[in-house]
């Protein structure tokens, strides 16, 4: 089965996305601490391989993850696939929504330490 989402995006929305993403400078290394991070999840592929082998959660898709730091105006993009976000302490979610580029956007409040594995770990510091 192929799951495909196509949504007609208005020109105003395209302009908005361009303005938002242009504000951020991409960095290569995940910062040790990010204040008020915004996380975008982009689904990529099933956790089942074509041969039927399961390499992640059976109820999840692998995704690419982007972390936006609204304080330093930087963004970091994971180069590996993830199948979940694992909080290792309490997180303070401000909002969750589907962003205009069809990513799932999670806005957090507070300072967070993050680390990447197959699952992406995040913990609130303050």
C-alpha cells in the first residue's frame, strides 16, 4: 500500500513557509542545549523492510527530524532515520500541529538536552 498526501497549498502559504525557513541558518552539529525548540518530523518510510524484517516500531514510520532553535535562529537536520521521540524527563509541549509542508511540528517550552539514536531522546532541563 502506498500512502500519499497531496494538499493544494495557497500561494500565501508558500510565501509564508519561504519566509520562515529563510530566517534559520542550518548547522551541522546538534546543540547540547536548545531553548524553546521547535521540532519537525518528516515521514520517510515504513519500519518494515521489503523482506518483512521489522527494524523499528511496528506502529510507526521512520522519519527525518529537524530541530529549530528560535533563540539562535539555527536549524539542525538529522542525517539518520528515527522511529520515535523518547522523553527522558518531563517535556512541556506548547503545541503540536501539522505544518504547511506536511511535517508534524512540536513546539516545546523550556531548555532541553537532546541526543539522537534510532529513537530521538529529549529531556527538559528547566
